[in-house]
C-alpha cells in the first residue's frame, strides 16, 4: 500500500514543473467547466465528483490555502448549479445542508493532501541530506551535478569540481575515538557551507570525502575559491588540535563533461595524486 501511494505521489510531482499561476488559472477553469456541464445536463446526471480534480491539482502544486479557496469555490458552484437548475427538495434547508457537507468533504481532501505533501517533501529533503553532517549527500550531489552539466552545455559556461579527502582521518578515529571523528566531519561540513557561494554545491560523498561543485567557474576563479576553502579547513583543524590536512583534486571543464561519473572520476584521480605526492596540497587540471 505504501509503495502504491509513493508511486501515485511521484506521478503528481510533474505538476511542480508547471508555473503556479497557470495551475491556478487551470483550476478555476476546471471548476467553471464542471459547473457548466453539471448545469447543462440537469440534476439527473451529476458531474460534481470532478470538482475534486482541480482541488487536488491546486492544493498539491500551490498551497493548502489555495486548495481551501478552490474547495469553497467548488462547493458554492455546486450549490448555484442546483439552485439555478430548479432541483426540487422536500425541505428548503436541504440544499444548504448539502452544500455544507460538500464543502466539508472538499476541505478534508485539501487539508489531507496538503499534510501528505508536506510529509512527502520532508522525506524527500531528508533523503538528500547526509545524516551525520547535515550537508548534501551523494544522491543530492549527483542530481545537482547533472543539472549543472546540462546548464553548462546549454550556455557554454565552465564548470569546476573539487574533491577533498581528509588526510590522517583514520588516526583521529583510532586515537581519539569515532565520536571525535564524527565531530571532525561535522566541522568540515560546517566550514564548507560557510565558505561557498550561494550557487556552489557542497556534499559529503562518503567516509571522509567531500565534493564541492562550482558552476560557471573557470580555472582561475576555482583555484581561488578552493585555496581559500582549504586554508579555512586547515585553520579549523589546527584550532582544535586535530592533526588533519586536506588533499584536493580540482578539475575545470571549459566544455561540459559527458557525465557526472566522468567529472568525479577525474577529480578523484587528481585527489589521489595529491595524497601520493605528500598530502596537504591541491592537484588541478583544466580540460578543454
């Protein structure tokens, strides 16, 4: 049941690519169209269940408030259709009661769907965050990197990637314990987050390895950013008495790479070259 629900929610995710004003306008048109169809066919044939469709679309794509507004509009439209259609009732209170019940039903749908959307988005966000450091995880990094490669290809802008490894990290775990190692990784992530620009993407790819993606950043600018970041990381380690340095592989693509794997592989190779060459240094390469 849960897997079925997840698949259905994923089907709704494509709606987020549609501009919100367009979704709202479409929702209003759908309510009007259902009401008109209901009026033209008379009370013997009802299309009223279809009011649910625009309520679902607007609530999921825009907000709970927008869904509630459309629920109210749907209930009022339904009431007006029956009133204008001259549907007979045994008691004059009945149409008002029906309208209240319908509104309650629509509101339950809007509030329930809004709550489900919030839970889904929280779960989705958590699945993109590294549980230990709070920085982006490898899944989020790969998704963002794919988007940046596409953007780089479209606008012919350079793209740089830095791959960082903590030198002597195993010594921290062995000598001071895993709690100290975890604290060190959290500190590295905090420094990365504070030193990057809003357009940059920092992530922990696993273990003591981190990646920093620098969109629209050429060779010289990337070297400046990474050198400053490495200095800040070294200062943070020294301040806490951690004998850890950083080996960094930095690759800049004038032309976008064929894939994220290719980009990461090149940066990773440079990082290992830095470790073999004595550690605590930056190995860089410009391609294209």
